[in-house]
C-alpha cells in the first residue's frame, strides 16, 4: 500500500458492515484507539443496573471523534439507526453544528484519519490494520 494511505480505501473500510453506534465504537476504540492521540475518541454509554452489577461497560450510545478543527459525533438515533453530526471548532469553541448523513460523516472521518496518518506512523499502522482486516 505504500506510505500514503488512500482516503477512499479508509472510507470504504469504515462503511463496511456497521449499522449501529456500538459497531463504530468497537472499530474506533479497538482498532484505531491505541494509535490515535489520547482523548481523540470518546464514547458515551448507557449502563443499566444489570450492567453495573455484572461489571459491564454498558451499551455505547454515542461516539465522539475530536480533531483540532472538528468534532465528529455519531449517536444512536431517537427511532433506531444512527444519527451523525459534524461540529466546526475554532479555538476550542463549537461555532456550528451540522446534521449530516452517516456516509458524509464517514467521509469526513476518513479525511481526518488519513491526514493524521500522513504525519503519525502509529496511526498509519492502525489504518493499515483496519484496511487489511
């Protein structure tokens, strides 16, 4: 694949077989989480009493990916499915929020991850594992 990752391949890998927030959480946290800077991926969870008693983390309800200029939010939709938002950030302050289609959200995420991978060897390796697996 070479040193430069194709952003279209990253976007395609992110789109495959993921229909809920929990699936995206697993990909972002487990596959990419160790290579991404700390705090870049945040997960909101809903824990039932049974989850607490059993020591489980609970169901992921939202995944938030923070970059210097954007916050990409994927959350469980009110009526099922997944809702996506892209927040524009200037000096740490959200100046706009835009609801978007999940495919557009994934495209924005792929662009951010590809840009990160161009400057970070660990992120590049993690994206390579995502594309290979």
